[in-house]
C-alpha cells in the first residue's frame, strides 16, 4: 500500500503460513491471543481533545445567604499546531501554574534561594494545612505563597485573585521579616560569646570592587600616557607633552630692531 508498512498487522497470518509450509514446527503462544485481540486497523489518528481547566470557587448566589462551592470550567483556546507536533502528548496545566508564574515574575530572587526537593514518602503534601502559611517541616518559599493563595481562592467565599495574592504576600513578608530578625539576633548573641564570622558578603564584594577599581586606574593611567606620546610624536613636541620655555637673550646680545 505504498508508504504504509502493514507487516506488523499481518504477523499472525505470517506465523500461520510458516506453520502450514513447514518452516516452523510449533505455533508461537501469542497466535491465539492476537487472533482474539487483533491490533487496530485504523491508520488515521484523530487529534486528541484539549483538557479543560476546572477551578473551584466558593460564591454566594443572589438570593441565598449561604455560600456554595462552584466549579468553573475555563475553555482553553485551541492553537493551530504544526504537523510535526500534532500528536505529541498534551500539555497538562493546573490553576496554580499561573499563580506560580505571577509570583516568581514579581519576586525573581526567590528562585535563587536553595530549595529541598527530597521527600520521605512522596506524600508530604497530605500533612500540610494551608489555612496558614507556615507549615511544620517545610521551609518557607514561593511555593508556600502559591498554595496559600490557592487555598484562599478555593475556600474563602467571594475571594478574588488579587485579594488572595495580597493576603498571601503580606503573610509571606511578615514571616520573612521575622526570619531576618531571628538570624540577626542569633548572630549578635554568637558574637557576644566570642564567635567570629569574618567578613560579610557585602564586605567581600566591596573589597573585590576596590581591587578592580585600582586595576582599572593603573590601566587608564598607562593608556593616557600612550595616547599623550602618540599625540606628541604627531606634532613633534616633547614626549612628556610639556613644551620647553623659550631661552631669554643674553645681556650683551642686541635685539634687532623691527
């Protein structure tokens, strides 16, 4: 059939023909199984359906005093795909993906903090209660803000995305400030008992900057002298760039009249 290779679909018939012709003495064990469950004969693959993004919200309906849990379905915009990418696995997205993108866009330096990705059982998330931001056994990071914001959106009635983001950020900033104060107090207590920590990162950076500045100053001085010498050679002056003063006439030397 031209470019289509149907050898794999006819593997059972090939085995039966080989047994009938005497090429093999015994049929393989999979012959009956392939006869009962034959391979698919459809050669055209349909484009897979796009997954829908389902969001959970708690809203108060008009005329009702009790909030209710509502599931909103967000239709994904279907983008035209290239033929080479048409049958690739679908990209699975969750609601917290967009929340995580927005947080790290506003706080890029949080990505530079070290993170612990190792879990003991792989189900550590089941022990977390995101009704509060700080969790026992988990270090405070950007993922805590994302999960806290998602909890507020899914459980607090009539909660908006921006309001939940502001609440989670405010709690995050307060805990970060408390960590900085605890770290500073611990360092002061250690120094009071005789500990020496050496230069700080800021002092090391300033020292490296000063060394680089002194190196650049020496290089700039050398370059300035080279340029002065080139200019002096071009105009025929002294290499130092300082012209010699004119010699005064001797006392007995007569100045010619103009």
